[in-house]
C-alpha cells in the first residue's frame, strides 16, 4: 500500500495555477454555449457562473505557481475520481429507467457531487481544525480528509435546492442516487486503505494471519508526504508507544502494529449495500424506499464500524457515559426502528417475525460484552461525529419508512404514480394530455373534412351518372323518333306503288264495264269519306298514325281487288 500511485515528470518551467483555472473557465463557457443552443437557460446560467468564478479565482491566484520535478498522482484522489465516474453512469442509468429527465438529473448529479465534496471537507475541518494552518490547506484533497456523512449531508442539501428549482421532488432522485453512494463507499475506501487513513484498533493476537497482514501499514520514505513520515497508523502507534518495548518493535519492523483494516470492512459494506439496493429496486413499493433503506442500513453498520475505529480525526460529540450503557442503548433505538419500520418491507409474515426477534440480539449482546466486571472500573466513552449522525439518520429514516409504507399499503397505485415525482411531471403530463386532446380534435376535424370530400365526390359521381343516363335515354328516344317516320314513308311508298298497279288494272278493265266502275267509284268515295270521318272522330295519337295509314291503304287495296 502506498499513497502515491505514480509520478508524472514535469518540465523545468514552473506551472501557474491560473492556467488550470483559465482552462476550467473556458470549458464552462463552451458548455454554457451548448446549453444556450439547446435553450436550457438554467444550465447555461450555472455554466456562466462557474466560468465567472474560475476567472475571478485565476485573477486572485495569478501569482501562484507549482515547481517540482514531477507531479505525484495520489491513490485517494484517483479512487475518488473513479467513484464519481462510476456514480455518474449508475445514477443516470437508473434515473432514465425511472422516467426522470436525463439532462436535469445530469446537472443535479454535478451539483450534488460538488456539494458532497464540500460538505465532507467542511465536516472534516470542523472536527480537525488544528490541521489547517492556511486557506490553501482546505483544497489539499490529495492527502485525504473527507468525512462520508458530511458528504451525504452536503449532497442532500445541494440536490434538494436544485430539484426544488426544477419542481421535482427529492425522494425519486434520492432513490436513484443512493446506489452511487454505495459504489462510492466501495471505491473510495480502497483509496483510504492505500493511503492508510481511517484505520482500526489493534487486532488481538488470535486474529488470522491474513488479517494481520492486511492491517499492517508501513513506514514510508521521508518526504513522501508533506506532513509525517509514514502511514497514519504507523505515526499513531509510534507516538503512543515511544520508549516502550512495543515502540522498539515498531521501529524495528518499520511498520505499524496489526490493526483492523476498517477501510476494507467499509468497502465490503459498500458492495453489500449496492447489491441490496439494486435487488430492492425490483420490489419497490413507494418513493423513498431505496433511500430510507440505505440510510438506515448504513447508519447501523457505520455505528458498529466506529466502535473499532482508532483514528483521531473522527471527532467526538455528545455526553460521556459508560460504554456498556451508551452503545447498547443506541443499538436498542435502532433495533426498535427496524422492528416498527424497516421490517414492514418483509413480505413473509414468519420471516418478518424472525427478523424482529433477531434485531433485539445486538443490543443485548453489546451489553453482555461491554458490561464491567463486578466491582470493576466503568469504561466511559463518547459517540463520534459519524456515530451520532448515523444514529439520528437511522432512527428518522426508520420512522419515515413506516409512515410511507402504510400510505403505500392504502393506495399502492398512487405510491408509485408519476404524480409522486413532482410538479414538473404533473405539468408535463397535463401538457401531454392537452397535446393529445388537440391532436385528437385535429384528427377528428381532418376526418370530417375527408368525409365531406368523399360525400361531395360521391354526389358528383351520382350526378354525372344521372346526366349520362338521361343523355343516353334522350339519344335512344331520338333514334326511335328518327326510325318511325322513315318506316311510315316506306309503307306509304309501297301503298302508292300498289295503287299505281291497281290503276293500271282498272284502266284495262274500263272497256268492259264503264257503268259498274262508276257505281263502284261512288261507293268507294263514300267508304273513304266514312273512314275519314271515323278517323277524325277517333283522333289517333301521334304514334298510332302510321297504323291508321296502313289500315287505310289495305282497305283501298281490298276495294280495288273487289272492283
């Protein structure tokens, strides 16, 4: 283990601090321009504010320079950067699955990360003020000096302020953000282990050899770090046991005594919490369930880990009490929170009862282990800052879990509905409803127009067909009228031909009987007159004229034949 992963060679020319700040300002300006192009005014405003701040800082520290033969890359800083990148992708992936706006969540993550780092640093400064001699020491993050709970509180406040401006509720964001906190514990505690900070108490002689090897921190070469010649555990043990046989053993071994590798313990805790939270997302019943589960679980586990921590940077707070009373009492409060709150999430009634009974074992066991012997001296202790925050957050989240669970039981559909995401989604849903109604009415109007056009085309088609039919009927009638006169004229021609033939025959017979022909002619004239009078009385219709003429011609022919 070593605090420096590798070193980057540097040119002989000194590096000015304002160069880096100017680069940050330029990147912020470019990001702001892209945001303005997308008409995201809020993001553009944040980017411009960052650019202005970086520009002012570059002007203030324009004379600050860095001169060294190489640039050390610290293990803790690298792990912190890796945790932020992993958390970025994990948080945005889960946010997209839950239907949260991706760009807004990306901005919220950046703000949350900045506030978390600032909060964790501020809490460390508040608990260790003698380590900071000047203002520049506040930004020396490469040497560690961050408190996890300070980061949680700072990130909580930063995300709450940003999401409030976006009209999005905090709990949906917290549900997708806390898995990244678990992954952050997994990664950053490895950086703590490589650096040697946050170490635990001495291991007993009966501890496994592999654990002793993991818990032994070496003495680094002089000048490795600006403050101290060795790992924090080595320096601490050398101060405690200087001039004693143990001090001589430490100097001879050039390493610390074997201690609990609490950094590895907490890294494993982060891994277990990450798997637990991702599993519980599949059975989520209400907004905030993932966040409350993480806060309670980490609060309990962190409280237990603090019991075996031995680093002096944690700080102490609260009343000084007997160890056998303070620790079991705090564990009992958290057990009650689990029984009446978190245990409601266990579906199986039998398993729920068993879990509630098991939850009472830790406070009882702690009392039996820590109680002083008869007539023995009582060991007093005080809660660390992280223990107090863990206790309060665990109990509060357990109570909130029970309240929200009961509300979700009464209205299960409402508990995970889009309305629980915030006013932003309510307005978005209302806008989508308005657009859907507008689209529906527009489609209805278009369908009505199309139907009217179809009716018009059908009417035009029927009218055209009626006109065509009427025209065809008129043409047929005209053809019939044209055919009828021609037929009548043909019949009259035949009749006149017959009359001419008859007249020839009559002329041949005139020589034989003139008297008979005269009498017959008179009778024929009388018959013709009678037929004409009868035809005049009947007044045949136009279409019966041809038939009357035929009958007349036939009558003449018969009379001529008789004659």
